């Protein structure tokens, strides 16, 4: 049995951010996840938007933490962790000038939260700055501090930095039991993958399953209701379709169907927002496609179904209208971090700081480490650097000139680098490098990637998986 100061369940964006923040202190920390790699749960389907903080009630926890998370990304996180963050700004558009008071209300609420430089712009401004908008769009709220990032690489950067600073990471470790320590001693025994880990403090960042983990630990009784969102990725040839992230006027339950720039170039449209009881329902539907296309085309009529190269959906862990981030007095030592739906990606660094303070208030001693490594070297992505820089890299390492994924211009060396950084599955390689993310969906590059993974990991081909056990690509019929 291993002893820890803090055990974190869930290596998505929230758990990863908390692990990295706590790694600044002299603590023994364990980060567990049931999936084969970090970011394979809720975080893998995130839109990658760094929200400014508008469209959140001024008194809400999520509103306050979103604004702070946005500031931390712009001023610290992107630089410290070598992240490709693009501050492209956002537009919230209206189709009828009668809705101007609603835009004004969003502007005033945003300013109350601390969002800066908000302004309502007319059609003349839009014609100059977002010329592809359809004729129905009349005006918009311009939100310049919003931006975009790769959600997977954000998670991987946090985890890599946390591990460098001493955090232990164990994947494929599904938590099956949690017991309070005997004899009145504060803490828990956590069983995962037939191992038992003892910890004084337990942080529940289990996403869709946070309600189940809280119940196992004897904490608060709340219910996570998944809200499914279908999204559709467009071909990179439509990269310049929009200059900003484009929102319609939001509804009480959803920010609406968006046109989303991504940090890798491919625009996305969506998501839908429909409640479901099935925490494994990642299907897409004809109805969802029709809803997304109708909403996106109203804002930008040139979008075509033929532009779509990938259909996918994600589940948001909804639990009321605000985040749950609190110490559970009925289970001393348990901190629940639950209901982290949008804008959870943006708020993650601020959520981590908030969780740190809650742990400190409840007895966790935080002694700063003098040897904390703040920075992480930015990985090479050929599509994000000038050709002159690529030539320099190839002179030093010829494998950067060996292109494996033609759609996304990913080299053999980038794939090897991703494996050295922790990729153990084809999806892990994909999320870190974008190899297999183009229109051919890996039709040309998958076999080559498998061969590189065999060489780097020393695994037989039958043990190479798409996303972990049960997703093997090649089976030995003799076995």
C-alpha cells in the first residue's frame, strides 16, 4: 500500500490542472485515470475555446473562475507550458436589432465580471472584419479576449509538467472502491486496478463519473446528467472561413450552434445540447447534423455539408447551473470538483488555484518547492512554424523531413517525440500531433505510425491499440 498526501481521480483538464498546481509544493501526489491516457474522457471532445467570461451570471463561481482562467492563459500558462494559444476574439451575433438590449445585458454582465474591452459593433464593422457573415446578421458583441487552443495538448502539457515536478501518473486505473481509514485517522484507501492507495486528501475530478466517485467516498449526493453535444469538423481548406469564434445569442441552456476556429486550422461547427442518461452515448445523428448545419448556415451561408470531414460528439458533465468545488464535511479530506462543463477548459487554471486553497483551509500544509520547474519546452509542429525553421530542424534531425501524415504534414520525428512524451495509443499520437486527423482519417499514415510505435515501445503489433484495451487494430487468430 502506497501513502500519498493528495490523490486526484481524473486526468482530464481539471485533474491535470490541479495536479500541476499542487506540484509546486512539497507533496506526494498521485493522479489516477481509468482511461489508457489522459484527456480521453470529457476533455477529448472539448471545442478548445478559451472563453472571455461573458454569458455567465456575474455572481456565479464559473463566471469568476472563467475570467481568471482566461487571464492566466493569456499572461502565464501559454508561455510557461509552450502552448499554441491564439487570441482571435469572439462575436455574439444577433439577427434582429430588437435583440440589442440582450447584447447590452451580456456586455454589462461581462464588465461586472471583469471582462475588458467589450463593445457592440454594427454591420459596417462586421463587413470589414468578418465579411463571410450572412445577410441576416445585424450586429454583434465583440469580445476580444477570447481565444482558441488545442484542448488535448493543454491537458498533456499540464500532465507532463506535473510529472516532471514529481506527480505520479497511473492510467488504466479505474477506481472501484473508496474506504475511510480505520481508527478515526483522516484519509482514504482507494482501490484501483487491484491496487490500494492510501491518501490523506482525495480530489474528485472524475468528470461524468464524479457523482459515482463522491458516493463511493461518502461525500455529497448529487447527480451528473450528461448533456450531449454533436460537433462537425470542416476541411482545412476552409481555414479562413471565419476570423473569430462566432456565437449566436445564447439561450438559458446553451451557448448555441457556433462557428469555431481551431488552433490547428480546421473550423468546427456545433455543438448541439441535449440531455441524455447514457454516459457512454457518443453517437452522432442525422437530426444533430441538420440542427448544426441550419444554425451555422444562418450565420455563414457558404458552409456546406461537403466541407465536413469528421463527425463526433462529446458529453458535458452537467450538475445544476454552476460548478461544484468544495470540501465535503461529511467526508473529511474529500474535495469534490464536479459539474465542470463549459467554460471548464478556460477556468481550469483558476479551478486549480481554488481547489488548492480549499485543501489548505482544511489542513493540507503547502510548503513551496524551490526546485519547481515552471516551464515546458514547446513541442515541434511543422504546420505551426515557418519553412526556414523546418529546414533548420531537418539539418539537425533528418526525420523531421520524413512526412508520415500528408494531410496534416506530420513528420516521423514528431510522432517519435509524442511517444517519448507519453503517447501509448494511436489516439494519443493523434491528439498530440494531429497525424490521422485529416480528410483521409489515417488511411495513408496509420500503418506507418503503428510501425514507429512498435519501434519506440517495443510492443508486438497485436498490442498496439486505438484508445486502449479492447481497441486493438490487429488480431492474431491463432490466439
